[in-house]
């Protein structure tokens, strides 16, 4: 909503909520005070789709499939920020999420909404599967290779995320006192974003997520068996025209330099031993890793300049 | 710089720095990567004033006086974010900062740059003394009283600030490990923002600042011997047309709802005992408490709509 | 449990839990790995009281009354860390907690377990009402006055607490992302610890709690209309023999210097205006403000040296 | 000092400091108030060595060599927490630290002070080279393999540290506002702890350190091309008698469960793809990663029970 409120070509329509339906939006989110009026409403997707040009869905996995079917049938465009349409293959979805897909016929219509990967097909799609936060950070660190020579060995992605990645539900594991002054790995060897990355990497990916004591941001440290000099040149060239991805000339990225924005900072570094490259990728998991890319996809869907509404800079230098 | 880069009526001119002169701006502040090019430069105020319509100064106390004299003589407008021109009276300055003022004749020209207090005189001024961060939070919690019936007894201001208020110099007391997981009071009974507040309160103000483990934000809790019902009505009316100050209908303000913005959230609450009102005021010390108000003053100085370039919302709800 | 495991005169008995009954203690609290074996058990207070010399209760308000009745009848000693026995007067309890007290006849048996206030009567009691965390910090800043000349005007207590004060239940307001990088006041004019403080202050107390982004610690800033010189001498003398309370010669207390300990650091400071004293008090809300004092009371109840098991120092300097 | 003050067999002798010589110890470190009296003193190593049984040195790299020579000649034992005696080979030291070693003849006398690796030789040594914090976390995750079958391929160590690892000097990069709400990698491919680990791993180690927003703790995530089932059994057996290292049956380690202690928690996990094991290792960089191991070495040097003075548990569960 923060992005949409500031987007000059967007008129904010109905704001949906489940548990908070009926509450004043600005009471639930006081940062919107004076900018957004009205209440959250319960969803009626059949009606909604007719009244809006595009609907953003932010639902837990398994819950977007019905709504997407309804919305798509009205002709409305959909950007789904959930996981349900990220796999091209229904079987891959079932293996990863443990449930059969309810509308596998729509998987072929969905475009994986990473603009740097699929710019042209996004522009002509009706249904966008917005990428996961970890896959965004990880794939941007691999994309120049994937799109050119391909990967030829196992890749290690050691990723660190702020707590907002866990959503806003009341869980003990997300309590301040559980997270503060600590770091842990979680979902080692079994996190669902591993297969999402592998779908595009086409090589084994050892993906290990960690929870660190901050609100926003993901840093992915990616270990690749390739020559660093060659990769630095390749990455710099590949991203030279991208509006939101920067390969740093020198220095290493920090998440705080991209927090609150739709930007990604990358560094391509030689490891201590020859033959390995370490690519470090920093994004805001809620920005470039979710809502920012959703707005980027909106701009592509409606042929707007790509940076529209996405100009904000990080608060921290 | 973050505000100015996004301001549609501003063309960013020379960026000054002392120790970092000669360095690439986007290297020092990677969040500006792709938006700002060029290097920091050493100041030559005589030349600068001729080439720019307005100069913002962000210097330690005692160091703005010479530059302001030079700049003013060129006809340029100046917004001084430092402390040197905040007191109308040179003697008050000397008592508070321990040094004589070098250009007391300019004090009369300076307007205290709090728009809610001095909107009209700011618009016609050449020299603006941007308020201190603590005085902004504190005075906004007192202004409706000051401007109407006045205060008639000692006021207690218990204020809590994030660490960015201490600036970016390398001091042990600002190290992560000194500040994290701790709170302390400091400057009890002797902080320089006490007299700055009293200059307008015209009553004794017991001002106690505290350092808390966060980057941005000030919360001031202000204890006033007045009837809370009456004050709530007064404050709500007083601020009803102000673009950046909201008196909350219900609930209590959090600094995170205004972080990164030029906004102030106020709550006017009854105390446990009759006859006392507790006003709670939340701002971003670097936004409404410094750079945001400086841009607000810029808009007033150049007759621009007051909210121009100040629309950003807090990242956190 | 951390304190008890390290106490040389204590043998840890049954560990009770409600929701986590049946789980391995060291699985729930991995910090106890290798030091505590066994599982949490459901409570049977009648049996428990016969098998143990002392039972510590840590229950939500309103839930200790039945267990205390059962335990007391077995002859066992009880340290209740909850709120149910902190008021000497059943009517004060009802007004503050909104429910009638179920065993008002036991209120007279209960001793308010602040050793600095009630050392002798604690030693001979069977039932100890361990003080609240905010009242501990606040009353230690007032006790020398209360015990000698008394207070003669309204006192303002502006208190700031880490998040552990809210307990470990899964509430949205205690989530990392809600608390981090923010400060807010809460319960203004209506927090239940206000009347608990007033019970001993015998003057109106304006008590305002704030939530700050840290795990442990309370800092109370207390405004008193008294001469600071006189108070500094009084406080220094009053606490000169206390093992756990220090009046600082110079400097101001930080919560991190007492975190994890049973200590309180106090500073007695002149305000900016004559006639006011500002006392700043720092404790660990879970240490001196809860478990530490409970162990201190245990030592008094069993005539052990008062510092036994309470020697630990803060991790942070 | 915190550990030594609580150690029942230690009498704290002279406390050295450079910049803070002459200051009251308890004024510099208020957490020691009431437990430590006296002032910091300037070092005279020739005298010191005669008056003390053991001296702990905590000096920047390159600065321990002279003091160690002087101390050793007096017959005193030395635990050097700095880097100067960690390499057995003077040339490896020179390559890593960029300076020639001044007393290479002492390198043969020094024992690398990791008790789990060198228990027996520590007990009979005069000079202990206490391991670096990152090497402690990393080597404990590799030691069972190193000591048995050896490593046979490149190992990746992705390590994350709290800020206290950077020491207490006033650097901009350690300021609260630079570190808070951010993560970054640093020293990629060139950190000096890489060669320290490789000295024992005898295989290439890709070591990447990261700075995360917390005070204490290191988590090392170690990627090994070995069968996870086999490694889990090996590690569990190898550490079964170690007093300070636990291989978790289930779950994953958090740094907060070992913060403030001399303990290490390890998990041995299968990766998403067969043939890889991920070992996660959590320590307190200032505890097991520095002062805790120094005290452990003291216990070994003087034939005291190994856990003496090291019983403290983490504050957080």
C-alpha cells in the first residue's frame, strides 16, 4: 500500500483483509494516517475483478488458487505475491508444498514475475507469479550465468533474512525476545525456496536460510565454481541497463543501503582460492523481494515507465 | 540529500563535506547509487552563495556563524540546521553554549524555523534557524498552549532518542555494543536543548534526554498541569489544518509510524490523577526533527506547496 | 531456573508448566542443555507443597490465589512472582485488577517481598508477594524518602522497559517487527503498576511506562520536588549497606550494566531548575525486577547469606 | 575480568590498560561496581611476570611478541588472546599479517589453545596461543573429521558475527547507526582467520565473515562434501565427553543459547542434495571464542577441574 499510495498512475481501490476486515486502515497502519481513508473489506473476487484493472494477492501458499481462477475469469490482471503459481510444473508444486495444485491448467498462463528474467513475457501476461524473497536475492546473483553459459556445478546459497520475512502472524518464534541478539539457521535442507531457485538454476542448489535480528533485508552469499574476473565482467555487462540492479565497482553491499527500495546491490568477488567466485546480493525482502517487484510488474503490465512509483531511496546510507 | 534528490522543484547543487571532500558521494552513501553522481567538495561560501538560491548548513555549534555571514552577504537564502541562530538573544546563546556569538547582529534576522509556530515570518526570511530535534518534538507538544493561554507551571519533558541524534562521528559512546540492549539518561539537568525549549515555553522546563537502542526517532513524554479534556480539544483544533502534525483520535504514537517522514504524531492523554495531562509526541529526529523541516522551510521560502518533496511514508506501519 | 541451577544451597525440584508439560526442559530452553534434565510437569499443588520447602509461582494475575491457598495449607513456603498478593487491601486489588480477591484473609499473611523495605518481616514470613518489575525500579528510587521524611507532593515516574516484561506469549504487539526501531508509551494513566507504587508512596504517582527495543532492563526516571544535595546524601547513606543497590558517585546508570543480575544502579541528580531532583534507577526487569529478588527472598526465608547464588555480573560493562 | 572475578581459584592481580591507565576499573566498567576496586595500570612485563602465575594478553596483532618474550623469560605462564602465536610457522604468519615475526623461536613453544584439539599439550605448556573467534566456531565444526579421517575437499565456511568481534575502538564502521538494521559481508576472500582455519583443515577453506546487528555471538555454517548420517554419528561420539561442546539431537543452534558462556552448540544436518553435510556451530565470540577458552586453558595449565569458573548459563533460553 505504501508503494501504491505514492504511485502517480495508480488509484488505490478496495483493500482486502481477512481478520481485520471492518477496521479502519489508518488505525491498523498509522503510518498511512492522512493518506488512506476507509476500511479493510472482505474479498468477493468475482465482483472485485470487474471493478479493478489489477489485483495484488498476498495470501499464504495454497490459498491463491481459487481467487486467481475467479479473478482471471473476469479479465482482470493478477499479481500473485504468494507461492501458488511460481512453479511451471504442478508436480514440482506438489512435491514442494505437499498438496496437489487445484488449477494446474493456469500454471501455463502464469509468468514468473522477475523482470530481469522475463521482461517481455510479463508485459503480455494476465497472471504474474511474483517471485519469493529468497529466490529474488539468489537468482539475481545467478541470472547472468543462467542466461548465458549456464551453471555447471552445485551452487551454495547461504542466505540471511530479517524477521519480516516471517509475516505478521503471532508466533513465538517471531517474538522480539526470541530473535533479538541471536542468529540461527532454519529449514536447513528443506526450505521451499530451494526448489524455486533450482527450477531456474537447473543445477543442485544448497540453500540455507538464516534468521537475523533486523526487520528488513536479505543478504545472499552465493558460492560458484567459476573464474571471478570473468564473472565480474559478465555481471557488469548483463545488468548495465537494468534500472534496479547495480553491480558495485568496489566495496560490498549492505542491506541497509537498499532497505525500503526496489533495488538490488551485487558484488562479484574472488574467493581466497582460485576457481571460486563469491557473489553477494542485497535486497529488501519486502521491497525488491516482494512489493517493489509487484509494482515493477504492474508497470510492465500497463506499459508504464519501469521506475514509476519506485524512486524511493533507502533511509540509511 | 535523500529529500532533495526526490524534490521535484530542486536541482541539487554543490555537496560540501569536510573530511570526505574529494570522495565520490555515492561511494560514501551507497543508497544514492544511480541517483547522485559527483564528489563532495570543500566549501567556498562566497562563491557558493552566488551560485545557489539556498544553502543548507549542517555544522557543529559554533561553526555556522562565519559561513552564514558570508552567505547572507551574497543574497543567498540559508537554512542553518545547526544551533548558532536558534536563540534570539546572544546572551542566552553564550550561557548555553559557553562561547560568545560572533555575529549577534544577525540573530535578529534569523527566524526560528518551526513552520507551525512561525509560518509567515519564515516565508519572508533570508536566514532560517532550523530547530533542534528535541525542541521540535517537545515544542509541538506544547505549542497549542503556548500560542493560546500560555503555560503557567513547570513542565516536565522526558525525551527518548535514537542514536542518530549523536551524529556520525566515531565516538565510543555511539558504538553498537555500547548502545545495544541498554538505555540510559544523559545530560540530566544540563542538556542544551532545555534552554532552547524554555525560550518559547517561558516556564521552567525539566528536560531529560535518554538514549535508546534504535537508529531514528524521538518520543517526548510531556507532563503538564492542565485539564486533559480541554487540552485534547485545543490540540485537535490547533493542528486541524497542519499538513504534518496529527493528533491521534485514539491509541498512542510510535516513532516507527513516522520514521523517515516529516510527520509528527501526538496523543493527549489523561494521567492517573486529575489535573494532569500527558502529551506524547513522536517524530523522526532526522526527518521532522531536522532535514524534513529544513525542506518544509525551503518550500515556505520559495512559495511552493508545503508538502512538495515531503510525501514519503514510514516503512513500518 | 538459571538462578536456581547455580545456587549452591538449592536442589531444583519439580518444574511446572502448563502448555509445555511433557516437554523436555532442555529442549524448550536449550541454554540449560547439560545442566537440567527431565520434563516440565503439570501442577498438583497439594502434593507439591509437601515435597518441597519452597515453591515459586509465576502465573498471570488472578491465577495464583487457588494455588497459594493449597500450598500454604501444606506448610510450604511460597514466593509468588504474580500480582495477586501485592496489595495489602482486597479492595485495592479489586479496583486495580477488576476482580474480587478469592482469599482476602491471606493478604494479611503476605509480605511485600522487597528486601530493602521489609527485610525482617520477609525472613519470618511463609508467603512472599514478589514485587512487580516497574514497582521495584520505581520504589528503589523513592524508598529512602518513604522510609524517612516521606513524600509530600506528586511524583512523576517515567519508566522504560525492554520487551521481556510482556512475557513470552505470542502477541502481535510483542513481535520483533512491531517493536524493533520504535518506542511508544502504553497504558498511559492506567497501568496496574501505578497503584502498586502508590500503595507505598502514599502520594499521587504519575506513572508512564514505555516499550523500547531491547530484551531486558527497566530504567525509571523519577521527578521529585526535593533538594538534590540533601537527597544524594540521604540515598547514599540509606543504601550504604545494601548488597544489591549502588548509588553512583558520578555518571548515570545504564541498564546493560545490571542486565542479568540482581543489582540496581541509582543516580541522584539536580534538575535544570532548583527544587527538583531527578533520580534515575536501572534494573534488569527479569533479575532484580523478578527472579533475582525471588532468590533474594529465598535466601532471607532460609537464613542464607543474602548474596548466595546472586553473584553473577552483567555481560556488558 | 568477569570470568576471573567469579573463578574460585583465581586471585585477580594487576589489570593493565593502555589508554585507560590511571582510571578506576569500576568507573570504566560499571558492571564490576562493588566487585573490583583499584585502577588500570601501565604494563611492566618484567616485573609483572615475577609477581603473577599467569598473564592474559589481549593485544592487537603484532604487539604481543615483545611482551611474551619478557614474560616467558620470568617463568610466568602466558595465555595470549592475540594472533601472534597462532601459526606454527613464521612464514605463514608473515604472509597472513604482512610482517615478519620478531621471535620465531618461540612459535615452537606455543600451543594452539583449543582444548578439544590439544588438551594434553596445553596442560604442559608455558605459552598458549588462544584461538581466534571465527576459527573456534569453524574448527569445532570440523575437528571430528580433522582428527579422524581428515578432509578431502574444499570446505565452505559462511560465518556471521556480532559487532563485539570488532573490539571497542571508535571506528565509524562499528557505530550503532552503521550496523543496526543491516547485514554485510566483509573481508571476502582475504580475512586473516581463513589461513588460521586452513592451518588445521589442510584443505582449501572458503571463509566468508559477515557482520550482523547483535553484540555477541558467532554462527558458522559449514558446507562439507560428506555423508550426513555418518558425520552425525562421528560428531556425537567425538564430543560425547567434552564439557563445553554439545551436538544437538534435534533442532538447530542459536547464538543466544550460548551467549555469555563457554559453550558451543553444534548441529549436523543433511543438505537438500545427497552427499553434502551442513554443520552449524554457535558460540559466544567473547566467551568460547575468547575469554572463556582462555579460562579453560588456565584450568588446564593449573590442573584445575575444567569447568571451574565456567559454569555460567546464557541469559536467554
